[in-house]
C-alpha cells in the first residue's frame, strides 16, 4: 500500500506544504494499520497534475486528485451546504489550519509528518484520541447539517474504535434528517458498521441515537421479543442477534447482513401455545430480508446471498436425517461456507451446543468435490437415443439419474445407461 510519503516528498521538493491527514493519522496514532492514506497540500490541482502526470481528478471541483491510490487534496475551506452533502462553493487555502476546521470529527482533523512524526492539531484531536471520544469539530449541528451522513459516521467511528460519542455531538444527531441522504450512501455506512469488527456496539449506538428505528425498524422490532429459554437462555431476539454480532468480528458483508437479518421474521411470527414458537420465520424472514435490502439499494447478488442465508439457516438439525443426495445438494450450494459460519455463530449465540455445526463441518470437509458434484454419467443425448421425445421428460430423467448417482446407487456410465433404459421401458403407472 502506498503510504503517501513519496508523494509528500515530491510536493515539498516543489515548494508546497504537504502532510498526511485524516483517518490514516488517527489510526497511526492509535497504533492501528491504516486502511488507506490521504495527503493534504497547499498545491492546487493543476500543480498536482504537473508533478504527477498520471494523477486522476476524482474530485477536481473540490481539489481532490488520486495519485497512485492516494487521495491528494488541496487545503480548502467550504462555503454553504444546501443539499446536506456537498458545499456550494470552496476556497483554496494556503495553510492546513483552515482545512482542519471543515472536517467532520476532531480525531479525523489531525495532520502528520510521516518523516518526523510531528503532528498539527488545531482541533484538540489528540486530546479526544486520549479520551476515546468522537467529537464534532466546532458546532455539531452545523457539521451534521453540512453532511447528514456524518451522523451515521459518528456511530461507525465510535463502534470501530470502541470510543464514546461526545454528549453534545450525540445530542445533535437527528434521525429524521437521515431521510435526506441518498440511500446508497446509508447502505454503505451500515455495511461498514456491520463488517468493521465491532458490529454489536454499532447496533447499540444506532439504537441509542434513534437511527435504528428510522433506518431498520424491522431490527428495532426484535427488542423484547421473548424466545423459549430452553433454546435461547441468552434472552430475546435482539439480545441473541447482538450476541452473534459480538462474536462475528471483521466479516464479509453478506455474512454480516445475514447475521443481522437471520431472525428478522421472528417478531411477526411469534405465537404462544405449548411454548413460544416462530413457525415459518425463516420463510417470512427471507422475504423481509429481500424487502429491506431492496429498500437499501443493495445489489441483486448481495440480496440473493443474504436471502439464501436467512432461508436455509434452520435446516442444520435435519442434516443427519437427509438422504445422501439431499445432503450433498445442501453442502454444495455456492454460499454454503457462509451459511456454515452463520450457523456456528447462531449456536454460540444461544445454546452454545455445536453438535449440528460440527456434523455439518465434518460432512462438508470429508466429501471430495467430485462426490458433491460428480461428473454426469449420461446426458440428454443418451436419453433421446432411447426414444424419449424431446421435451421436459428428458430433464426429468436426467435429474432422477443424478439423484441415483448422488445416493450411490450408480457409479459407471454402463450402470447409468442400463438404469435409463429400465426407466424408459417401465410401464407407466395408471
């Protein structure tokens, strides 16, 4: 990863001021590995383009150029914001102090010399790092009015870093303003909250700020939904879900959303008879997951993956009773590894009994790929050669043949052809 130091050297050699800035400085000061590096400089975009002919203008209107995957931004101050996202005008600045004042949170407003370790701190960011606080720069309401997404970002930073949100900053969060943000930006922030490694803390803060009820009312509805204690001694559906998220750690997005949504159907399917039941919650939850993710403008691939996790998460207790063919089809599903990971978290987040998980894992790892997806022993052409007319009946026979093969009833082409011949010549039942 380019750490920006060579870019800073080149800018300084050309007579410009240049520093590392933002999240990379925060992470370096916390002893964390930065996810990326950003540079702030007195150089104007045209100057940057002359020094780095391969630079890409990714936000030239705001003085941002991409140089070898490092964002290089000209010091600036911002004019008024009317759309809750971008300033209507900017003014380039010659020093970093004005640039610091336009940024979101004090812990992101620090500048660092990568060669000497010197920091520039115009916003008391070092003190807030030490105090483990997420605090808006200046007036919190003004910072949030400039970009409403900063309200969710405050939650994300607090969750990821395990910080508290400064009380004045917390009080300025207005959940209703979130409605003005492009939903794709909201989804991206929620996904980062779920995948950064401290998702349960993020959900707690979303709830505390009122953002959860606004953005994910179906998740808010889990609170207080009791579960049978013999299966869920940990508590209600909300507590169970938080427990799974606490165990999740940094995660792939579909798995994280699958964990969050796997029991989303429970509040609307809860019944009380001999005991608390949630009949069909996996089926109902599958449709709810689709509705939620479609609302958030998730990709069709992401929706399909998460729906699979929600739909299939209750099938593990059936595995020991499945026919070999059914078991193999279950295990060979494209997203089975993430389903298995979800099931492990589901077990650990409730009864802590891992018997079904261990059985599934043993079956999955012990069966070779050619056992799960054996090469076909015959084709549709073979079926047609037996006199079967072209049409749906050909597919029916091929699927039945694969069933017999997966069950271990057939293993050679000769056996398959004899089996097909027998099926074709057998008299139709009346």
